[in-house]
């Protein structure tokens, strides 16, 4: 099948999932064309069946805002015709589902009926999409997609409660390539960052307010007070500076490593003992799944889709949002009991295997088959 995937090119979960999906579809014999304003960060090599098309928005002094949707929909029309694309799969509703609908309408006039799959990822529904400025357009584009998927049951529920959506929404969870993590674990160089007696606590996010990065530091300070520990802070974003400042105030600065945006996330996870994910809201929590694939238990908030990924008392622990005392106390008890930590690591890995690429990507393929003519 010839598939165009529209996504954000950044480190954010939706772009990562879209990229991994495209790569896996190519491995399974499909031809995939990525469309975005920049080459997705996880898309490293292009091949005969794996293409990237950059959307350019010509600047003109009259435009206060650049009309990205217009350029994207025009590009999709041309691409579909030129490469005989059979299906558009757009990730993140805003503005991708809207642009895909416009492309679909334009192609109809040329006698081409292109099916559109829209995957909802989280903040497009829970944080941005339900703002009154966007809501009518988001509702319209969801209702006019041929197939709609959400990455968790919780996100599916939120979509129905926030929008006047009458479309069926299929839950297709996010996935990881377990085999890739197995390979990385063989060369896990833990001693590079921590001494043998230190535990390694990790956080991965885009450091936006929704991630509550300050809770990570507060939790770590409490863990650090009880045992020798190091904190790995992976990612970058608006809250990084205040969090760095707080590390100095708490005098834990020397035990915290800020990696910024890195492509080595899986390597860092493989030498971690626990991942902290205290998000205010999280439709799925791809970082939690990536940690579990690296056999790292997760201590997270119990919000959104996180309980579908992180199983309390088995793959890690769940706490109320903002309860740093509970997070620290679960972490300390887990990290001080070697036997229990080993069991949780194994259970986390076993649960992550249920979300392996080979189990989830066929679910997308089955949906594609239903709508491709
Ligand atoms: O805020 C982020 O974490 C980025 C955002 C995105 O759109 O890239 O992540 C959303 O999609 C991810 C992939 O499906 C999910 O794992 C995240 O939980 C979700 N973020 C939120 O719901 C806040």
C-alpha cells in the first residue's frame, strides 16, 4: 500500500509514534511518504520505499500568520496524484486532520477518493483542541475522517466527552520495538554516570508545564535524602531553567545530569532504576512504555491513560497528581529492596512486550484495509 503520513517532526510522542509506525510499515512491505515541515528526528535514513516531503510555506509580508494548513493540503493533493498515494494517515488533529479533509475535498474534484485516518494523541484533544477557538474545526475534522483512532481508552472517552463526535473511535495503543531495547541492554554502561552504590532515577519529557517537572526534582530530593542517587533529566523545554534553579536551591545540583534533547533516550533508560513521570495529564505516556521496554519500573501520576500502561504494584506505582511524598516513598521502598526491584523490572519488561510493534502495527493495517479501495 502507498501511505502518506503527516506528523510533527519533533521529539514529542506523536511524532515519534508516527515515525516508528512509518518505518515499521516499510519493513512490512508498504511504501511510506512522510510529510512535515522538517524531517522527523527519528527518521534517520530514507530508502526507496521511505520518503520525506518537506512542506514549505512561502513568506509574504501581508501574512501575520503563515498559512501552514493551506500549504500542507496543497502539497498532499499534488503528492497523492504524483505518487498514487492510496491513504493519508494524519497524526495529531491540529491542524493535520483539517488539512487532510481539505485535500480530500480537492482530490474529489479530480475524481480521486482518498481515505483519511486520523490518530488522536492527547494534547490535541485535552489541552489545545477543546479551546473554543479550535473546537468546531477539530470536531468537524474528526467527524469527517474515514477512520479515527485514539492512543488509549481514556483519550477515546475524553474525545467523546469534550467534542460532539459521532464517529466510531478505535483504540490503537502506542507501541515500541522491544527487540531494539533488548540489543541496547547488552551494552548498558551504567558505571559511566553513577557509582555502584548509587541508584539512578530518570525523567524524560518536553519540560512543558503539563509534565510537572518540578515534582520530579522535589521527589528526587526526598529520595536523595535517604540513599545515594543520581537524577537523569532527559529533554528540554520551557520549564528547564526554573528546574535547574531549584536543583541549586535544594543543593542536589551535583547529582543531577541534564541531557537536553538527545537521541540516546533508550540507552539512558537501560541503565535507569526507575522513571518518574508526574504529569498533570497524559493520554498514554510513551516515555513510560519506553522505560518499561528497557526494564525500568515507572512511578507516575494516575492521570489519563497512564493506568493503561503502568500497572500499580506490578510495573511500578501510580499516585495522585502532585503527591511528591507518595512518589518518593514508593521510590525509596522499591529502590531499597533489591529483590522487589528485580521483580518489578521483569514485570515492567513483560508488560511492555504486550505493546510490541509486531502486535500493534497490524491493528493499523487492518483499519487501512477496511477503507482502501
Ligand atoms: O506533550 C507531550 O507529551 C507531547 C504529545 C505529542 O503530541 O507529541 O504527547 C501526546 O502524545 C503521545 C503519543 O501518543 C502520548 O504518549 C502523550 O501522553 C501525549 N501527551 C499528553 O497527553 C499530554
